[in-house]
C-alpha cells in the first residue's frame, strides 16, 4: 500500500495557465518530499494548456502530480470540496493557481504541526506582490511569534475571517472531508465553513513565517458555475458581489450557531467591522449615491453598530484606495503586523 503523503497541495485550476509553471516550480523546489499535488481543472477556456503543463510536470516528477478535469463547471466552493475529496494527504495545503509557495514552507509547517498538540488548521503569514515576486507590497502577519489557539470559540473566532485567502490555507484533510456540504456553494467562502467545523474539534496554530506569495491584480473569475451565475460577474467585483460574499460568510457562522450551539455571530460581525477595508476597497470609485446604498446594506447586516465600520466607509471614500493604502502601510509598520485581510481569489 502506498504510504500516505503528509501534504496534499491542492490547486483549483481555472484559466491563468501562464502562472501554472512558476507555481509548480515553487512546489517542486521545496526541501520536503512527503507531498502530492492535486489539480482540479474546472472547465475553463484554457483547459488544453493547463492539461499540457500538468502532463509535462507529471512526466518530469512521476507519481507526484494528480491532474483531474471536472466534467462540468463546479464553481469555486464545490471545486474546493472536490479537491479535499481527492486528496490523500494528512493535511491539505491549498494554493491559488497564480500564486507561489515560499522556499522551506512545507518543511516549516511539518515541523510546526509536529511540535504543537492536536492541530486542525495552520494560520499562515503571507505577502502580496505586484508584477514580480520581489515586488512585495505588503505582508500579512497576525502574531510575531508562533501562537496556539485552543479548539472551539477561541480558534474559530480568530481564524474565521482570516481564512479568506485560499493560498496557504492548511487544514486537516479527514476532518475537512467529513464536514462536506453543498449548503454554502456560491458563497466563495467554503474554506470558512471548513475552518469553523474543523476548529470545533482541533486547535489552530499561527506562524509568523511567510508561507506564500499572493499575486495582485488578477481579475476575479467567479460567476460561471450554476451556483455563481447571477451573483457574480467574471472580471469584476460588483457591489452586489461584495454583499453576497460578506453575507455568505456571516451565513456560515450563523449556521454553525444553529447546528452546534457555538454562537460566534456577534464576535465575527465585530471582527469584520473592525477590518472592513478589504470589502470596499474596490468600490471606492462608485458614485456617491451607489456607495451610500452599499453602506446602508452593510449596516443592515449588523456592522453599523461598530464605529470602525463607519470610519472605513467615510475615510476610505474621502482618501481613495491609493492614499488609504499608504496610510495603512504606515500603520502596519508601526504595529509590526497587519490587520489587513484579503478576499477569496480565483
């Protein structure tokens, strides 16, 4: 019987074939060998090229890469679930199809899990880059030291919102597979459901080491599957898309409360309200009337009771994205870590 790999590196593939070779190179250059790579291609127009690249690397590295083609377009959430179902590793380590894994990341996470008790999720540190990986524009780090978060309310409350960026999302495979559901398809945040479910039973650990580099500037590809059509528009985040995404995340944590009695709805809404910039940064060019409509809709979700939510909506619109980003970089440097939270990518 083939020995189970420690990691399944899971890649949801949809277009962006030009970035696949650099991603695979960053994986095969790791100084840790107990991993497989699982790619699930989701019926994109670039499928032939993606298949060609996957075949090239399969021949170069026999037995290390599994390439699967979905017969129909599943969409983001269902494809994440599909990857988990095909993974054989003890942990799934997800990578966005246009991002890069940092040198030494797998070895570091393996050692981290080995020295911490009963881990279900590793909360990464990560960086965003522009045109090239050496052009890092911000780094997201929640703690300056390795930090254990106890299973239940502590781990879920802290990790839930911070699980939104799929690259570097590391979760216990068997527990993730055990909580499979179609309930949240179309939310674009299936990994948040996994986070809440897995952390009911196991601890989380946060590492200050940057594990992945995430690429800025790629337009979103959501909106093609049956669960996404009408909610998202490929190539752009509309105001309604932002409402759907944040509303979907809140729906997941409400469902957790209803099914398990672990009620963290207020905790999560407050956490979002206190770091709301990522959900409006691409909406700052809206006409004032439309922007105020978006503001009212988010307020009605429960964010309006928190002062920082109003601060973000007013100050961000006045300053604009460029000047507000400069302001937040100054804040991050002063704090030594970043409160910023990215959004789901495809």
